[in-house]
């Protein structure tokens, strides 16, 4: 199969599989009020999606080194659909919401990285990096559509119907990949992993300094990214209470997330020209500065606020495809699934903690109705990036 059709197929499937991805963050203010949750509890529910992902990804992603990744994808897309539908029907409070969020997150663990592995195994050479950029940027498109769909369905019907309708997308995505994507080329028998699941093999990429550097940077990147996405609608809800807003908070969040694919694709093109480590170091340093400012901008006029948040989101997303392309390029072909597992575990593990930590900072700083709380909450998203920047700077200086 030629590169363009398979990239297009997998990008469409990825966007469909993510129809429920932002449903809870888009409706967080509504559900928080309906259930009387604290910000810490609401953030915990948001993070539990990534908790389910974190638990499932080492197994599901590594399985793609042993079997046709399409089978893993179909099973996992079914989990995503079950998680969203279960939330619609059976989530009546904090504890039950955690269960269904975890199931939905486990489903994403078996579609996002396995889908990327399918793409990487079919496309080698000079087209691979650009194809990866398009695939990873589709994550942002899927996020935007999910935000918009959740907001629109909640207004037209109810928040429970928003979850139920979102369950349709993953079901279609699983059938599309299983039926239309060619089987993954098998690795050579000499390099194919054998035996049962081995956690030591999953952790092997950490022994390579180059791969380990990208894995650590991806964790910091995802801490910022998923913290922003979890609390973006709530932040715009607060901003709308200070000044008239032309769009609903969920629609505004969807519009901001549409900047992600642009930043990811263009960022990868820049990285190809100036070097991955140099590019990642520059954009991460920029996002750190903006994270400390953006929460205090809620009182600005609406257009000015959108510009500040939009520019911040651009800096967060500008290294997304670059990090993924970097770890794939450094991984052995026969163990790409394992490399993607630990890489994804780093990123989505951070995605589990970031919404909870930001929610706790909001509560400790006076709650979601105080500007200083939002300022400190967003600033907390910069802390992991500050931790990895020295290592990136040293690597850039040494040229490694």
C-alpha cells in the first residue's frame, strides 16, 4: 500500500478513536457542579483516563511486536467505546467515574501507539518522519473535535448523551483499521521477540542515552499538554465570568486545540533543519516562561486572552512530533513496540498526575474563582520541563 493512503487511513481512524477523549474535560465544570466535587477530585477523574492508559500501554503496545497490530487496535477501540458508553450509563459519582475513565484510557493505549507502530512499520526512510508528524498532529485534531462534540451534545441533549454519542467514534475506527489497513510486516525471525511478556525488554530503551532523553522530555511535554487540556474549559469558564465571551468555553477550547496540528507539523519541519535537540530545547524553554504567565491573563479582553493561550499552546505542541520521531528513529525496528510502550508510559503517566496536581494547586490557592489560583495552577505545569531542560541543554552543547 502506498504511503499516502495508509497515512490518511490511520489519521482518520485516530481522529475517530478519540471522539470521547475530551468529553470529560469539556464537561468538567458541569459534572463538578452536578456531583459537588472539589477541584482535586475533578482533576483526579480527569487524570484517571491516563491512569488506565498507563496501566495498559506496556502490555498492549508491546504485544504489537508479537502479533498483527490490527488485532490489538480492534480490541482496544472496543474498550474505548465501552468506557465512554459506561460513563454515560453508569457513572453517578466520583468512584464510578474513575472506573469508566480508566477503561476508556486503556482503550486509547491500544490505539494511539499501536496505530503509530502500524504506520512506522509500513513507511521507512525519508517519508517516515513526515508521516509520523501528520499522524501525531491528528491527535490534536481529534482532541478539538472531541471538545466541540461534547459541548454541542451537552447543550442540545445532556452531558450523558455527549458520552454516549462519543462512543460511536472508536467503534468505527476499530472496524476501519481491521478491515482496510494491510497486515503489519513481520520482523525477521532472528529479531522477533519470543516467550512471554518481559518487563525488562519493555524497559530496554532506557539504556540508550538518546532514547532516554526523548522519553524524559516527552514526560515533561505531556505534563504540560494534558494539564492544559484537562483544565482548559474550566479556565475559559472562569474567564467568561469576568468578561463577555463570543463562544462557549468548550468551543473555545476546541478552537485552541486546532492549533496543535499546525504547531506539530511545522515544528517537525524546523527540527529536521536545525536538529531535534536544539528545537526541543528552544520550544520547551519558551513554554516554561509562558506557563508562568498565562493563568494570570484571565482578566484580559477575550481576543487578547485567546492570543496568549493560543501562543502558549503553540509552544507546548511545537515539539510533539519531533519527540516521537526521535524515539522511533533511535529504536530497533523489531522492538519499536517496546520503545513506544515506555515512551508512552512516560508521557501518559505524566498526563495522569498533571490534572490532579493542578486541581490541588487550585484548591490550595483559593479555588477556581480566584485569578491567583489559575496563575499558580498553570505555573505548576512548567515544573517537569524545568527539570529536563538542563539535560537537553547539555546534549545540545555536546552535539549528542
